[in-house]
C-alpha cells in the first residue's frame, strides 16, 4: 500500500480507537498491528513479543518504580505540611507573598517526585485551603498551583525523562542534569510573574500576615533540611557519577523510609500502600512503553518516519521554524493526550526527523518535557486540571483559564531554551563521567 | 467465581509489588557491598568483593516479569490511561455497550499479545536460550512470567466485558469514577 493511503489509515485507527476510549497502550498495539499486516514482510506474531521483551527488559527502567516509590513514601509523610510552615515565613516580604509557596513547594517536591500529578496533588491539598483561609485571590492561587505542578516532569527525578531515555537509548543521568537549569529558570519565571501581578493588583491581595519570629521561622525551615539533604544526595550522586540512576533512586527510597518513619508518620500499612501505588503507576507506564516498542518497529516497516523526515528535510526549514511547527503540533496533541503517550508517539514517528535536522537528542528531551508540561494544563485532557478539579471542585475549563498565564510562560520558556540551548546542555557537559 | 478472579488479580499485583521491593533490596545490598569494599581499602584490608553477579540482567528480568504480572491489577485499579470524553458524553443506555465493545477489542489485542509472548517463551524453551551474564538464566522463566501476566490481563478484560454485557459495573469503571470524584 502506498504511504499516501497508509498514513491516513493509521491516523484514523489511532485517533479513532483513542476517542472510543480504548486504553492508550492497546491503541498503540492496534496501530502497530494494522501497519504490520499491511506493510511488513515479517509476521507480526514473532515481532511483537521480541520487541516488547527487548524494549522492557532494560536495566535503566528499574529506576522508574524506585523513583515513583520514593515519591509515594514522601507523599504519605509529614513533608507537605512541613513544607508550608517552613517556606511561608521566607516569602512574606516578596510581592505576592504566600503565593510563592506554590512555586517553591512544587519545585522542592518535584525534586523528590517524578510526577506532575503527584506534585500538584500533594502541594495543592496543603496550600490551597491555607491560601483561601487567608483571603488570597482564588484564581491566582489555583493558577500558580496548576502551573507550578508541572515542574514534576522537568526537575529530576523525572518519569518522563526516564521513559524518553529508555526509548531513545540516551543517558538518563545526562537527561536528568539537563532538566535542572531549565526547571530553575521556569520557577524564576513563575515567581517573577507573581511579583509583577501582585504589584499591579494590590487590591486583590489580602492584608499582610502577622510577622513570624525569626527563631520560629528558622525552626520551621529546619524541618525541611532532611528532605533537602535527601535531594542533594540523590541528584549529587548521579552528577558525581558515584551512582547510576537506579542506585540513586534506591538510596532515595531508603532515605525516604528513614525520614518518614523517624517523624513517626509511616505506619506499616502506609508503607505497603506506597509500594502498591508505585506498582500500579509503574505497570501503567510500562504497558504504554510496551505498546510503543511494538509501534516503533511497525512504523519502521512502513517507512513513514523516514518519508516524513525526508519531506521535512526537503522543505529546508530553519531549526527554529521546525521547532515552532513541532511546538504547535504538540500543543494540539497535548489537548487530548497525556504526557507519556505524547513522548512515546514522538519517539516512534518524529525522532528520525528531529535528528536529521541536527538537533541534539538530549536537548530535544528537555524541549519535549516542556511541551508535555503544557499538555498537563490544556483542556479537555490535562492531568493537572483533573487533580485540581478534584481538590477544589472547580471545573477543568475554569482551572485552565486561571492557568493560562502560566501556559504562556511555558511557551516563553520553550522560546528561551531554543535561543539558548546551553540552558539545558551546559550542566550535563560539566558532569564528572565515570 | 467473582471472588476467585478478584483474589487472583490481587495476588498477582502483590507478587509484582514484592518483586519491585526485591529489586530495591538487591540494589541496596550492592551499594552497601561497594561501600564496605571502599571502607576496607581505606583501612588497608583486602576488599571483601561483596557484589551481586549479573545484577543488571537479573534486575531487568525481575522488572519485566513484575510489570506484566501487575497489568490485570492495574486495570482493576482503574489506572491504565484512556480518553473517556466520548464514553462520558453518551447516554446511560449506550455507554455500557461502547464500554463492552472497547473491552472486547482490548481483550482481543491482549489475546494476540499472550499468543505472541507464548511463542517466544516456547522458542526459548526449545532452543534452551539463556542470558549472557555470569549467571546464565534460562530466558523461558521471565518470558513465561510475561506470558502468564498477559494471559491474566486478557482474562481480566474479558471479565470486565462480561460484567458490562450483564448490566453490571466492572471494577475498573468503579475505580475510575472514584478517582474522578476525589476518592
């Protein structure tokens, strides 16, 4: 069959099965199966098992359950309530005051958790009731949370970057380090926006909180020190090349268990529950990865990714024009698909075209994460929106409206990252490799 | 019957969870062994050489096995990702039928996956394929677990389809509704 008829057929199968409510992993398998039956000389039966087996039995992927588990343990600890009391006194003098707790809290929590939904839920359950009780503008409180919650994917450890690294055979350690500076840049952009907004909208800010004594403030902040230590140990050991990502993650799990049980917050039942939750999330992600492993090979047989790369190459776009085009494409995809599905579809179909254009695959991983972060806050399908709808009872379209300025800042961050690729590539370049 | 099936899914996912915990313990032992070696060298003792041979390979096999064992339980927990816009928009009379059709399609695809995986495991058994590492592991063991997990997944999807056709609400649907309502 000609590519001109095959490609639309596959698109119909993909989006048709997704729209009907077929699980994402199965939709990928279905498209792969149709592609194999129509275009491949090899029997699909053997290819499926070989590629899925080969794609999943990869040592690097064991970092996935470990990092998820570490986050699940800390979610069940007293970390989130400590976070509010520990961070709040230090934001009191900034314009926007406690609104910054959302940004700082999410950035800190993102450094122990690889998931945006977990980051949003944990920080939101603690900060939104506090902010509302103190009379902060609801729209701004919800918007900052929805935006900052997306840090979970960018600031290492990042589930999305593990998935991308495993699927493209890039170093996960380097990808993690590439995410650090863009993550901090994004946090600075969000904090800057809050300051400007608060200065322009003084009438919407509640009266100042009573000042907290210096000693009390430091005592509250000191409770966050063990977690900061854990973050430095996990990221630092990867940076120094002492530990592989899996080893760093296991250190993180052990540290999280010690921290949580030392504060008396982790009962045996919570421990088991955290393990079960990590298992469920890992199986969910791994099943999508399995579908993607099969789809990637099937797509290779059809020749569509090669053709696409050639067609784009023939258009002689500048890298900026190509990236702008891809950004728009991903934003549209992100309205309907979740982050991991976007990443695996990209790897199957778009990556050959990107590498042909001479774009660094590590840099592209960070670019992809930023775009995937946008997909978390665009309706009708955006996981951060679902989480916040659950916490606040506002419908997802309202939450998306409040989050719109932060969506704009994410687009700005993509622009900055494209103009200055060093923001992502400098830190991994200085890494002490083994 | 209902109870037996639910227990089966639950047992499989706990086995998966225990396997992930086992990976963590093995990696932790490896790190402690390395630290002990460093300490020994620092104190001028001969290194103890406490390493776990072929950990990377064994860990990858354990991971793969665990993932497939957990698939059915993850479905029961309503955690496999899907787009529910259309199913939610349909009237209550039509939605279960679309749900059942989707389950049937998924069960068929899972059946294909199980069959394909079984062929691979049989191949490994016939040719006696083993892994490359210091400890040669017969590949039929992890590949057999993968087949069993996929088979169980197929069973759980068929189970959900039958429940929907009979007018009931399958576990994954109840769990999805619970998550949307905020637990």
